[in-house]
């Protein structure tokens, strides 16, 4: 038996159906796929073109970030400590109109790709404008991604005529549908309060016609129904269900204010959920009823949201936030246990994006999206329970190696195929322009 890459001397958290953990384990990769996972002792006389020594660390499936806005890394810290409505309408939307171009989008997306790879994310789901430039950045970075062209009912970057918003998204999907094995195009309707019933239905039809994911912010805030123009007798979830928007290819992002009836509607329609605990806490949107969603059989993944509202893309941090938030909110230390959270950040996130047959667990036949976490850190000693360590003790900076589709993208915490200093320099120049342009505005919010 010969492998292209063999990862040895680590504890493997397979995140398979039984959540098998293999101590002194190994993972063999050939032609971009996992060919072996098991005890290293079972690999006598095995050859490999490249052997990676995990040095006693943890080997996991790559993390799946189910919701972000990559170019918004340009606005990290621009308008903090504000409620979502004023943050969005008074600061973020105006900043996007002034500063978002294909060039700035590409720079911000590259910065986000670097941040995600260095903290163990191998797949993300993005939604933004000028998504063609995001796709170019993702292609250069080598990360796996579901990318949604943004749809909104007012002039937006790259789509000055709102009447063309759905057609623009459809053109993006058709351009990228079979262009890269790592990129899955999608359509992203911003929200019920920024998209009319006509727009939502047209975008839904376009997504279904192309067989791609339909993303939408949904039930994020308590006032969303009023902002959408709904009377008290119908919720945003029920409204979207009535429009025929919800189905097994719908990713509902946030769903903080989904009540018991809403959860039943989402489950009945097979919709997927992206839970964004850091963003929900920072914007004081509330606490999503994730335990009720899981009990109803809903698929729930974890997302970071964009850097303007989190303010980072560290999925390991998001795992810890998800676990702690629900324990505190429910006054129950047993909920959102470590294994559940890791599943949400890997295989369940992959399932929410329609990719669970390809990624999300370390199993023979799946594509080799793997990470190695360095356990030789004071904050990771001693190591009793690997899953608990990943959720409650590990940090994004502990990620040492990252592989996507069998390609080693991060080695010893370094990205060799991208100039990270060059990307940061580009973003610094853009930030200087934002400061100059907005010098008379209070950038802190």
C-alpha cells in the first residue's frame, strides 16, 4: 500500500457515525481522498511520498464554516457595539456603497481565506456582492467553498439596478457551476426585510432550477417581522414557507427568533440551519433555540458570520461559544456537549451545505479535508478527552497543518502558496482609504 500523504502519530477524531477516536492513529491519502484511517500499527511496510508527523496532536476533519461574508474582513471593527439595525443601515450598507469594488472584494476575501485556513477551516459558505471576485480569491487560496451571489432589493455593489439582482445571481451560478471542484455556486437572498416576496420567489426558482443552495438570513432579530411588514399573526419563517421558499436546499441563517411552531415548519420542509453564536451575542440578537432544533431533527451547522459582526473567522472559537452560550442560557451544563458541537462544526455543517457525502468526517472514500492540531501547548496539557479539548481549550492558533482535497495548504502554521504579508498590505491600503473617506464620520460607531 502506498499513499501520496500519510499523517501519523496523532489521535484521530473521525467524527464518523460512532464518533470513533483512534489513539496512535494514522490517515492515508491518495489522489485527494482518504484511503486509510485507523491504528498506525496496522500500516506495516507502508510507503508514502510524504509523511506528516502529528507529534501527538489531534487529527480532525477540516472545520466547516456555514455562514460568512468574506470581503467584510475589510470592515473588521468598523462599527462595533451597536444594535443590528443601526449597525447595518447606518454604517455597513453605506460603507459598502462607498468602498466595495471587485478589487477590494478580492483583497478582503483573500484575507479571510488566509485567516480561515490558518485556524482550521477547510470549507466555508459565503454570501456577498461581486461574488465573482470572491470566487477568484477562493480559487487562488485553494479552500473549499459554497459561494452565493447576493440579492437585495436596492442598488448594491455590482448590481446598481435591483431589477437585475436575480439575473446577476443566476449568471454567477452558471459561470462557476462546473468551473472548479472546490467551488459550489449558490444564491444568497439577504433577508425577508430587504427582499420582496417577488424577489424571494424569483431567487428561489432560480436556485431550484440550477439545483444549488438558497441562502437567506432569517428570524435574526425580534423585530424582523415588523421590519418585513408582517402583521403579528405571521412570522418571517411562516411567511417564507407560504412563499414556497423553504426546502431541503434552503440554508436559514441565524433563526434566533424561531418559535416552536417555526421550528416545526423548518423541520417539515427539511431546511438547514446555520447557527452563529458569536455574532448573535455581539449584536444582542438573542439566543437561537438550537437544542429544540436538534430535538426536532433539524440539521444545524455553525458559522462565524462576517468579520464586521464577530469579529473573527475562527471556528474553534465559535465552537467554544456555541457550547458555553447554550449551557448558560438554559442553566444546564449537559446541553451542547463537546461531541455535539464538533459534529455541528464538521459533518453537520457539511450536511447543511449538501456536502456530507464528500467531506465532514475522516472516513475512507471521502475527500481529504483534514487538520492537525498541535497539542504541545501549556493550555492543552494534560489531555484526557480530545473532543472536550477541541471545544473548551483549543485555539485557532493551535492548528498546525491544513489539507484540502489532499493538498497541503498550511504546513507548520505557514501558507506557502499565498503571500499573506502582501494580502495584508493590500488590505492596509484599502483601510487607509476608508479612513480618509470617512474621516468626518465616527468609525467606532
